[in-house]
C-alpha cells in the first residue's frame, strides 16, 4: 500500500493527502523541519497543465529550503494520456494520476489543487484548448485558487508568449496564469466568488524558464539574464539527510503510470525563473524579497513568533516534549488572531507539531474496509501518550454523526488506551467516489455541482474522528480520518481509506460488446454485494431494436464483497446498430445503477470509483479472414479483448521464448502499442519476426514513440522507416483514402471515408514521416491548417508476406466500439488472404 518509504524520507505535515494513510510518526529532526516551515508565512503557487508538468526540484526547494507553503495547480488531472502500469484510461487514468500527484506532494511537501478542466487529449494550439475547455470557467477556477490560497508569488511552468510551440494545454496554463494574476484583485471579475472570499493581489509572477526554452544551452548562455532569478536547487538538508534534488527525483518517480521512475541526482543545480509581472528583486535568489514572511505579517502574530522562533532556535532534539507548554501557549494566541486565512492554515500545522512533540498516537480504524448507508460499523480507537506529558483524553467523536464517547481520562505514559465506537451510517450518507466524476461532464470540463469541492484534489474522507485532548490546561481538538487497518501475511500491515459504497453494484465484463453477426450473445452481468445477505432483482435497459430473452431475474448474495454473475441472452437487430446497455437493480425498494472500479497500486491509496454501469453494444456487419492471431504485449492495450469480440482467437506471444518456426501457425501477429519502447527483448527477436513475414506471415506493428531508443528503429521494419512526432489530434479530421485499390481498404470489408466517423480522442500519433519506396501509404489526413500526413497506415510486401506499420489510435477506437476501426483492423489481419479468396473464387 501507500506505506512507501518516501514517508520515512520526508514527512509533510500540512500537506497530508485527504485520504487515509498510515499515521505519520515524526523524528525530532522532522518535527524541527516542520517548525521551520511553520515559522514562514509566505505562499508560492506553481501553475501548469498536467500531472508530471510540475518541476519538483523547484517545488521542493520552495517548500523545504525557503519553507514557503507551495501549491501545484495542475489545470487537469491528465485523463488524456497513456498508462504504463495498468488498464486505466480516460477518467480512471485521471483518478490514478491525481493520486500520483498527491503521492509526489507527500514526498516534496507541497500541496495539490486542480481546476475543472478535463484533459481531452493532445492539443496543438491554446486557441483550440480554450474552445474545448470552457475558458471562462477554467480561468475562474484559477482566479478562485489565487483568492483562496493568497499566493505571494505565482510561477508558471510554461511560456505564455509562445502559442503553438508546445501542447496547447501548456501554453494555455501560462496564459491563464498571467490573466488570473491581474483578475484575482479585480472585484468586478468573478464577483460571485466574493461572497465566500476576498480579492487578492499576488506580488510577483514568474516563468520557470530553462535553456530548453531558448533552443540550446549555448543560446541560453548568451541570453540576457537581467530579468532572471537563479536558484541553486541542489541544496542539502541535514535534518532530512538528503539533497533537495533527491527529494525532487523521488517525487517525480511517483508518476509511475507515465513512466517517470528515475534515478536521483545530487549536488549543485541551477534553476531559473524569469520575472513576468511585479518588481524585480535586488537579491536575484529571493522570490519573496520585500514580502514580510515572518509572524509579524499578521495582527497579533509578533507574540506568536516570539514563542515559536524561540522554540525553533533552542529546539531540544533529545526531548521535544519539553516544548509543549510553549507550543500550547502559541496555539492559544493563534486561536485568538483575527486573520482567518493564516489561522486556518497554521493551526492544523501547529497541532501536528504538538502531536509530534508529545509522541501522541491517535488512530480510528474501522473494522470493515467499506460500509453502506444505514449500516452500523465498529470503529477501533487507539490513543497513546508516549512522551508522558500531562494529557487528558476528554472525548472521542466522529464528525457529522452522533457517535461520541466521553472519557475525561488521563493518558498515562505509554499506557495504550483502546476504545470501541459504534458508527451509524446515516441513510442519506453519500457514497465515496471522486467528486468530479459524480455528474456527467463534457469533453472539456468536469461538472461539479458542490461549489465547496471545486479545486480540491480529492473527495474528503467519508468520516473523521475528533480526539478532544487537554494538554497543559488547554483543550485542543485533533482530527484523524477514519481508516481501515489490516494485515496480509505476504505484505504486512496495510492501511486503506474507509469508504461508503452502494448495497449492490453491477458491471459488464466488457465496456463494449460487438455483435459481428446476427447471432444472440450471452451477456454476463456481475453483481457485487456491498453488504451481507443482499437480494433483489436485475433487468437490462436496451437500445431500440435490441431484445433480451428475459426481462428481470431475481438474485441473492450471501457475503459482502461476493460477486454473482447473471446471464442475459441479448438478440441484436438485423441491421447495423449501436447504443448503450445498462442494468436496472432493485434492492429493498431502492434502485442501483453503478459499477464499482477499484484502483489498487502500491504507490497510492486504494481508490473506489463509482461510475454508471453501462456498456456500448454494437451490431456490425463485419467480414474477416483467418482465425489465430499472435499478440505481443507492449505498454498495455485492450486490442486482444477487442479482437476476441469479433471472433478471433488471440494468443499472447511470450517474447522471451520466441523461437524460429513457432510463429508460422498465426494468421497474423500484432505488436501492442509501444512494445519496442518497453520490451527490451524485442529487438533481439526482430530477425525471427522478419523471418515470419518473409515466409508469408502478416505482421502489424502499432505505434511506438520516436524519442526513446531511437537507434533501435533501424530494424523495426524490413525497410527504412523513420518515426516522427507527427500526429493528428482532431478525431474528426477528414481522412482521404489514397490507395483506393489496395486490399487493405477492400478486403474483406470495403472501407470508405464514412468508416472514419465517430472516432474518439484522436486519429493517431507518432506517424512515420519518411519511408522507403517499398511502403504504400494508404491514408492521408491532417489537422486543420497543417500539411497532409500520409504515414498513419503503411504497408509493404516482404518476401511472401506483409509488414504493416500503423500509428492510427486503434488502442482507443476498438475499446470504444468504433465500427469503422474494427473493419479496418479486420482488413489488416486479413491481408494476404485475399489471394486465397480470389483463387477459391476462380476454382469456383
Ligand atoms: Zn503536460
């Protein structure tokens, strides 16, 4: 689970992800480090577009060296990208990447925010980005973030002055950062926000530049740097035992689904920021120059500072508990200041430091991992005072419920107190799921109806336990999320969020079901119990023209978590047709229609995502030749499942054990996306694959990226082929068939321009831009305003067989049930068989 060792390296007190995780134990040095941060009253906001855009070196430097509160505002959650570690795509990938960002912030100590913008995929220009996003809305979210967080300095990752030179989302993030810098202080802008917050004017806006933006290191050397600040982000933190860049590498390495795992670096390293707005500091290493970042910044703060600076300067590493009386005194003073912004921010931080100094262990762990509205759950409480100061546990309650236990008991030194609470889950308690996915959004925006959630990285935990303690005469409330703690023999102790789920959820095995002919299919509906002894009925909603043999079926499931599969025979209509199928579940008089997706990786807390349980059903008139397909798995795609849907038998080929001759039994071999990038062994087996083609085989290679292992691409094809970064991102971009007589567009399915209707996200990516004359380009397409691109589908005969290279996004289109893409893929798999078909015709 999320018990990754990063926490041992650096614990970030105020940036605790909202979700459940292992309670943190702080060493004296870590408490001291947090004190340094507590005593700095300044804020930096870093702005970019995606998970992984952020410069963790700079974020970590601002957080841990400058000690500023540092927040990364990622406009999107990165739904549009690819996934190197699992099957999650689109909104589920957004959930995974959100958690990877939170994991990164746990390492570097920063905080995380988002807007409602949806990463709809690659965009070549900010104009297009702004058209697809609701620009006013996204800008409003950036303005709101500034008004809420009150940053002194804003740092854009990207240059707002160079539209078209990078991903449109990138430039847009910088443009919106520049606009919002001024608008946040304008009371006429987004005035509806001002009921809940004030205007705010940040002092400086920077652009986090580097030599890369100058074209080369040489250009950068020569460039005028009078407007640039230079920061050495390679500093060493003795209290943490690491260099800043080591923390940064570890933070970046949390972006595992993007393949960002990297080795760490150490030593002096310069980072540059260019002043865009505000006054240029005289000290070219100090972003906060002229800004009061001491406790004197707030009314009544000087007295707090006097105490806390003294604690910091005279910190007792042997016995931090000796500082409790002073810390409690500072807490009381802080409670009485008028400045809500800093009070709300610094109070929980100070309380965490008090907990750390007192060696207090407070935990609320639910017996079960999940519950449902109407249930009663046992919550185990552990309270332990390890430093032995005079502390009374007054009461424990669960916020938002009537669950409360009054105690008034002294916590004796190192004498563990265990209590049991009965938590009654109210009938109207919301199910736990990412809040931005609760309503249906648009291509460019999430819909969030609850204003208070907009911007938050994740849904707040279902329940929080409140420990009321009296320390040195002062009563203080400490909040801890209710989590679920358990163990596995092969993993040890594990923590996961305690979640509220429906009594029953349902799911289809496949998101898309293809009916390649008029035959009925058995469709399994998997029902998962969210409680013990659940029973009810299940039926299907079908599009017009589709029929099921039974309207409803009764079910009963004994054990929570158990899955029962019900089979429905579905009869497709005679003609081509597509639509959505969904289950209708009735349990105890209530209707349910959600599926539960769990995302469980060791570097993030387990995620429970509730989405509408629906699947696309497609009746296709598709022809195909051949039966057995060999598949070489690359970075992960669902092409094999899709091919099985239309009746192929797909066999996974174990690359390590490819031997001469064994491939000949396949009618075609398909290479999964980015296989040459991620499967090292493949380059050694390439001669065997070429031999297979030479002997009459049919090899289909899907896209690989050009930027890694470039040298390897000399032998990716039997003839010369140069991969480029050419892509066509508009999924509606017109497609012209330029090799009209080629078998690929005629056998066994006749492909027309209409087969490119209804594609999703993009046409394709990393098209070759140069190829030798043996190749025939089949299609031509381009994004608006760009030159024609003919490299999306290339085919060359080699020996007795055929070699196909395609950057078309079949890995997106087939799982989305796009009929034209299925027909074209069936033609690729059937290539070479047209000769046999013609011979048979002649033989008659
Ligand atoms: Zn990006």
